[in-house]
């Protein structure tokens, strides 16, 4: 397989989770760290990666995932906490994944993520410091400026058709991930 060739995951498969200890040989489940593409229709796509949740952490669909610092494995994930404020996430959970199980995280293209605070079109998002497992626009709207330094920034912009979110709690909305996480 060429460097720029990715497998394809169907929309139905995207919500699958599995136990890595079960020894499944299903190609659809993929190996830990495998990257695939999912076509969403109308020229829209997501790039997804197989991740495994830490043995003591579970996630819900649309949660922001981070690299687990409590595990030696680079592909082990945990849910973003408020102490991760401003950091680059590992991805957005494509489905609820139980502790120690594997599933898919969206790392590029279109994702549905929890976003806290009021947003407008084309604002940059970062990991929220006030709401766990969510993104926020509260770090400033400039990219590469003094309010959002280039060294700690990443580009994610809110979709125009779902820009306003609930200020009191995180609401799930579709976002564009510009570039790749992972």
C-alpha cells in the first residue's frame, strides 16, 4: 500500500468498538494506530484513526481525546480534562468507547465535537479549560498572534450552519479539522 493510500471505513463501522484481547482478525477493525477515510457524502469526509482507551477511562461520542500520560503506549487515549486547556487533542471520539476497548477517533476532516461557549463562524477552537471533554473558542480568535501563540495553536473552525452553541454547557456541533491530529 502506498504512503498516501488509506483504507475506507463505512459510516456503520465507524461506531464499532472492540476488545483488543479478543484476538479478532477482522480487517474492518484495523490495527491500533491504523488510519482510514470515511466518506460522509456530498464531497465531505473524515479521517479516522484506531485508538484504545486507557484501562480506567471511557469516553462518549463527540468527546475530545488526548494522549494518555499514564500509559507507555503512544496510542492509548484518555478524555480531555480542564488541565489540558489549550493543548492539541488526539482526536474526537466517533463513538462511545469503554475502558480498555478500541474504537475510532476522528483526526481530520469533519467531526462532531462538544464545544463550550458561544461561537461564531470560522473561530479557532482549543481544548476547554472550563468544560472537560470539550473544545472552546475562549483562547482568542487570532491564529499565530499574541492571544493564541503559533507554538500552541491548531486550526479548527466551526461550520457555518452550526456556529452558535450553548454558553452554559457543551453542545455537540460539527467542526472542520484543518490538518491532522493524532
